C-alpha cells in the first residue's frame, strides 16, 4: 500500500466520522425540539396584551408654575343707572390682593375633580402588600429613608425615591421620580418627568407595586 493510498483512506475516514457526528447532533436537536413544551394560546395572548400596555403612551403632568387668575370684565347691571356703573371699581383698581385670590368657579371645579378621584394609595404587591395611605392635600413620599410617608426596606429603592401629589394645574393626582437610581415605572414605562397617575394604573418601585384606588 502506497503512502498516497494510506493518506486517502485516513482522510476519507475522518470525513465519514464528521458526517456521522453531524447527523447524530441533528437528530438529537430534532428530538429535543419535538418534546419541548410549546407556549399555550392564552400565554401568547397575555404576552401580547402586556406588550401593548407597555407601548401605550403615559400622559405627563405639566410642570408646576405659579398660576395667576385673569380678572373678569365688569358686568353691566341693567337696574342701575350710569352713575352706579361708573362708580364701580374693576379688579385692576383693587390692588394686587384682589388678583391673587383664586376664582370661585375654578376652586369648585378642582374640588369636583378631587371628589371623583381616588382616595387611597394601596400597596398591591411587595413586602407591604395590603397597606394603604389616605390621599390628602399633602404629598406622599416613597423611599428607604425613615422620613418618607411610605418606607420601603429595599436595596433597589433610593432614600427619597418618588412622590405622589395633587397636580395644581389639572387637579389630578400625579407622580414624580425624585432622581432615583433605578427609576419609577408607571404602566410598564420608566418616567422621566411628572406624570398624571389615574386610578388602577400600576406603579413599580423596586419590588413594590402601588396603585391609586
């Protein structure tokens, strides 16, 4: 047997060996794929619904700024004469104190919004699940520090993590992240600005989930 024949037989045997290994691995992969469980239809529906909820935009609250009430023009009184109308003072002539007072109609509208708005901040998941905090005119602070309204003993929560407050512009409840390290997630999205917080919208801070109810 010549050296050329021996080399051909050797390399031919190696090629056949690699082909056999490839066929064995392919057959094993098919067997594993056939026996692996497939996700159910209900699970796929839940995953699609969660993706749609995460992609939905979250309304943002307007930044807080001082609100000045525009004075109302004087209304003529048909029962009074021209002398009585000319002697009546307009809001511009009543000094700065008259302009600083809020209009009664706007105050009534804000009170009506708050009457139909949520009244409790509820912890729905996490170590403090079931705890509730009444919503008042004071802001509710959340974090690890003992000075917060809701104290979360969680290493992923900052000392002063977030706050829930009544937005003075819209009269609705809003949430603001206070520059935390891991962020505040509202309806599956991490917020970067004060955001309006409707009822039943989940807020995740660390391992805790909260809602307004």
